[in-house]
């Protein structure tokens, strides 16, 4: 087969797609964890321990969100915890949807603060994509829930066979 033609062949269950899915899930999860979650968590801890002003809570208050401190804590926890679940591929779709909501707030926050929202937009698009795609073949979702899906389809097939008798 021609190398160019082979490189253009789409194999959604092939090794390249599987490892590409794994790479994007882990790299996006790590970046969201470190850039968004970890840094916000450090700010919250400093606020709790020393009363240091927490920039995120101040910006959320400036956005006129209800309960700005609680909203900032919720966004921090979602970005910290859900990104870890994305990395390991556990409950990927649920965590991606939660991150989509939090990162949508980050886009708004950047726009209102006059900062470039491109990075937040990119993260938001990646987690939205993961919400549609799930964890992929190399994930805890696949390992834990593949048997459940097979059992469900096997039970449905058995039910059809019994009804036909």
C-alpha cells in the first residue's frame, strides 16, 4: 500500500487513534490539574491559613457570581479533582462535563479581566471532546465498565432468543 494512502486511512479503533486518545486525555488532564487546579488550591490554602487575599475569589466576586467564595472553592475542587480522574480515565464523561462548566467560567473570567482567553477556550474544547469520546480503550472506564456493557448486550441477546422460542 502507498505510504501516503496508508497515512490517510482512518482506523478509529487502530493503535494510532487509541494512543492519540490516551495522549490527549493525559496531557490535557495534567495541564488542567497543574495550571488550573493546583495553583488555585495553593491560593485557597494560603487564604485559609494566613488570610492572604485569594485572587480567584476576588475575581469571582467581581464577576457578580452568587456566593463568590463558595463558587471559587467549587471551581478549584472541580479543576483539581476532576482533572485527576480525567488523567486516569475514570468516569471520564462526567468529569469532563464538570470541567467544561468550570472552564467555561474561566473563559468568562479571562474576558472580563481583559486577558486572552485562548488557553481556557482550548482546554474547554478538549474536555468537551472528551465528554463526547469518553476515556478511550486505555482507561479505567474501559477496564471497569467494558464487562458491564458486554453483560448487558449478552443479556439482551439471551432475552431475544428466549422470546423467539
